[in-house]
C-alpha cells in the first residue's frame, strides 16, 4: 500500500515468525517441566511473567491513549507499534489461569490466622480477588478493542471524527488505568506479603510499567525504522524524544523507589520495615544493591547525554537493558516471598522470559501482517513526520 506521505507497506520476513515460534516452544517446554518439578516455585515465576506482560500490554495502551489526550504529533508515525504491543492484553488470561487455580498455594491471606489478617478479609478474599481480576481484564480489553478499532478503521476512512472519538475514550481510560493498574499491583505483588503495606506501591509499579512499555516500543521502533519498515522522514529528533522519555521515567522510577524506602525507614514501623529487611537478608542484600545499579545507574548514564538519546544503536541497547531491569525488579518484588534465605535462580527461572519473548514477537508479527505499521489515516501523521525539535 502506498500513500501520499510515502509509506509503503512491507511484510516482515518469515524468519521473525520462526524465531518467535522457536522461543515460544522452548519457553513453553521449560515452563511445563518447571511446573512438574517444582509447582510452587513455578507459580511465583508465573506471577513475575504475568505482571511483566501486564506492564507491556496495558502500559502500551496507556501510551496510545496519552498521545490522543495530549494531541502529540511526534509519536503518530510509530504509534501503531504501541497499538500492536497492547494486543498482549488479549492473552493475559493464559498466564493468570494457572495462578487462579492455585491461589491457596501462593497467597498467605487465603488462610487468615490472626487479627490483622482477619481485618483484611473484606478485601483479601478469594471471591473478591477473582472478581477484580476478571473486571480489570474486561476493562482493559474493552478500551483496547474500541480505541484500536477506531485507529485501524481510520486507515481506510480517513475520518477525523475517529480521532475525536478516541480522545474521549482515552480521557475515560486514563483514570480507569490509574486505578486498575494500582490495584493489580496491590493484588498480585504487595499481597504476597499481606501484613505489609505501602501507600506508594501502586505508583511504584506504574513507574516500572510505563518505563517497560516505552522501552518495548522503542526496541521495535528503532529496529523497524532502521530497516525501512516505517514511514520515510523519521529523524534523530524522533529518537531523541523517545530517549528523553526513557530518561525521564528512569528518574521517576528512582524517585518513587527512594520515596517509598525513605518513608518506611523514617517511620520505622515493624509491619513496614519487615518487607525491606527481608530483601536485606543473606545475598538478597547484594541483589538489592544490584537492582539499583541495573535499573537506575546504568540506564541513567547510558542515556544522560544528548547524542546517546539520538543514537539508534545506543537507544536500542538501553531499551533492551531497561526491559531486563524491569524483569529483575519484578523478581526482586516476588521471589523473596518464596525463598527468604537468598537468591534462587536456575533453569526454571528461564522459562517465562523465553516464553514471553516468543509471544511478543509472534503477536507483533501477526498484527503487522494484517494492519499497517503506520497509522496512515491519522490527520496528525504528516505533522508527525515533519516534527523537529
């Protein structure tokens, strides 16, 4: 398909599909063997994989909605990348079902044994938990369906009214996103230690979610653009905007992380400090320090200079590193609840990262086969191509 803006639809090479299938099958085999070998350990790894997919899928839809609300033009030429990644929302039930079937094994709040836990039963009970999981997913799928449907439809109709409709939908989606992503973080991550609480934890997960979704989009954008699959005319100014956003959210994550730690350290309440003490026990202490280096120090200095934000190679490496850091962050949040004595890592931990990588590649490949990689009907497209700092 060729249009006046110079976009020519090119099919992604079949080797991408082959790579995705190979990773998917390999990861699935490891996951199945992991469940057969150590079910409880695999369930905790499943939580990491599930919350990672939520970050990429729902976080990508957040960026799509954000562009519509603020009227951004620089991201329009490659907004479709985030739209494709938001399709991961559809397959979330495949990851959540094993967890719901084994909720009694994972969560201590299913067996309230003292007064403190009894007080949380109105919220932390299995029936209400399952209802929240289903409702959140239905809300995410609903907004995904209507927003993306309008965007794709606009490729053919070129109707500006579809943009206005998506602006209204996105305005409603934003508070829904804020509430559901925060409660999902509380349900799946914070309630693993049900006696611990943090009023900033939802924002903590939000910061990592937005950073991971942006990093995932950056990887695809850079790789596609450098190989000529996106529209002609994208310059280093577009790369700089991606790099600047990554740099901003790296700092935002660090700020929220430090704020959470400082408030709990200053308050010095036993029911709050116990969570951090668990991550300062044994070699978890080394891992906690390493997380700071991996998730903040390295990407901070990697994207600090202006040239680094505009260099596609540097941008690609840093985006890959940020995604790795987000997975490590989720591991740090989840695994001390399973194994308190120290870091536990083996072949079982490799299953879900490999499986998820394969899934992301395949979902993107199949979406790209059916839909343009560029939102050719968006009235802001030409302004997006002409964007200069």
